[in-house]
């Protein structure tokens, strides 16, 4: 059973457009929801994270929207740039129980210029 | 600080061989974990550790062993390599969840392993 489901698998967006990646989770005990960005040949790096007590978090052009009742969260990249082309992973963990992060399968984003 | 260092960066093995992937961190993090990344499969947790002497299994532990004798090091051992273990392996570390419950993971740059 996949605990964190991510979609779409790949995404092509024009420069200046909005990129949207969605994730859904099963375990209601999850209390930490980060997004990671990975460039080719590198390890993933934390991009932005949210906890379930807020519905939205914004850092620059990146925004997480969180819907606790639907058990869904999404990443929005505003004014997408070619440098944003990367693979994005959503993840979730139960920090109270000390569990490791469970990742979605990833979304490959290509921003065309 | 070097962060999370993984060695080797590339390795080719023959079926049945054993080897150890090394992971070291210099941030005094309690949590360390190993993931494998395969096309279309995302990052799948192999084993993790919440401190020296404590390890636990993740989603795909079969064929792998770990130990945590020090805070800094968390090696991953392939007991008898199989072609299905061809993958990119990532080690990650983090501190215990902070007051905000955040647990940012720091990843190494991976070990690319091919098993013939």
C-alpha cells in the first residue's frame, strides 16, 4: 500500500507559468509534510515544508497548500523558470513516533523557455 | 562542514558479491537512513536508525544489513548482490524533530550501483 501518492509523474510548463504537483496520504498520524527538489546527479534537498495546523505556507515563488480533511497537499511554483526544472518529491512522516520520511514517487518538471 | 558524505560514488559488482556502501555525517544528527531510488519508484526506505546502536527496517530491507556503532557513520551492506539491487542509493541524516515538529533531511549525493 502506497502511503503517499504523487501526481503527475511528469509535467511540462512554459516559462512564467504555474506548476502544480499534488500529493495524497493515507496515514492520519502523519504530521510533517515536506517537499524535496532534486537536480540530476544530486541528492534531494528540502524545498519547503508544512505542518497540518496551517492550510498554506509560502516561501518566495513556492507555496504549499494543505487540506487536512481531504488528506491532500500540493506544491505550487509561481512564475516557473527553466532553473526550476528538476524532480520534485512530496513526503510525509509521523514525527511524534519518530518514523522516517515516506516519499511519493516523484514528479519530473520541465520548464520550457 | 561536509554534510553527508557517501562513498563510493559509482560501483559495479557481479552477482553474488558483497560490498558496503559508506555514509558519514558531521552534523551530529541522531537520525540516519538509507533510501534507494529507481525510475518511476521514487525514494524507498531501506533501513533507518534513530541513534547509535538502534536500527529498524524500512519498506524494502531484504538483502541489506545496517549497523550504527557511532553517531557519525551508518554503513549499508549488500550481503549477496543481485541484479534487482541495481539502483542509486542515498543516505540521509537529520536531527530529532524540533519544537515545530520539523525534521529536515540532509541527503548525500548518492552511490550509483550496477550489478551484472
